[in-house]
C-alpha cells in the first residue's frame, strides 16, 4: 500500500551498498512503525475517549510527525495531520502538476464546495461536490489505519455522490479526495451505530 522512498542527506542507496541499504531500510521501517504506534496511541488516549484536545507534549509530538514527508515516513504522518486538522502539500519528486492543474489555494475553494452529510452517521451518507470543467477525480474512503475501503469516481460539474459504509463498524473514517491525479482534500467521517 505505501511506497517507501528513502531520501537521506546526500546519501544514495545502490545495490553495491546492499548491507548498508538493508540496514537503512530496516531502520526506516522501524521508524515508520514507531511513528504509527505513537500517533495511534495519542488517538486512542484522546479522540477515542471523546476528547478532541491534546496535551502540549502530545501536540508537539503530533506536529513533529505531521511535518515529515508522508511518502517517506508512512501513514503515521497522514494520521497526525488529520488529528491536527492540517493540510500539508508535500513536494513529491516527479510530481506531474502542470499550470492547468489544481494548486493549494484551490483546495480551500474546493472544501467550500464540498459537503459530506450527515456527519456523524450510521453508514449511509452523501457527498455534494463541484468540480471545474475538464476535471475528474477519485474519493478514497479509508479506515483509521489508512486501509482503503472504497474508491469512488467523481466528475466535472455539481453532483451528489452516495457513500455506503454500512457494512463497517463504528469509528473514524476519512474521505480523501484526488482531483486530476493530485491529492486535494480530506474530511473526517464518524460512524456511530
């Protein structure tokens, strides 16, 4: 699910540095797992107990993790961002953004024209959205661990998209929206059964 990219400080990994690469890969994997566990621990001690506020230490930890590169450091980074309500545009190498594609200021505009309701809900909801001409995208519905449960297509114009999560249990889910192959916006969805 997650592609891992190691960007060291001037270090490149090659097959000739197999042992070093293996050690770095294992170290990075351990770091990714550590971040995931740390963020999940904070989630379980706050949001799962109906507390949406964090201690100063938890807030600092979440901010540190949220500001890491998500593709390098894994799903804990994304989860920390969601918990803090942050949207951080990662500068992905090889990005295919062009002048006619969406940029961060358009994310704010899109969020004003997107509504998921009812929220919270029992598994049946709708997403109203509006995409500009010649735009299309995907809505990914993820569980708290980052596992993709559904992928739904969205198209130019104003539409209402039904989303059915009735076969899943109570909890926090996320709708992650990509437009023209670029991440644009996420929204937390709460299921209560």
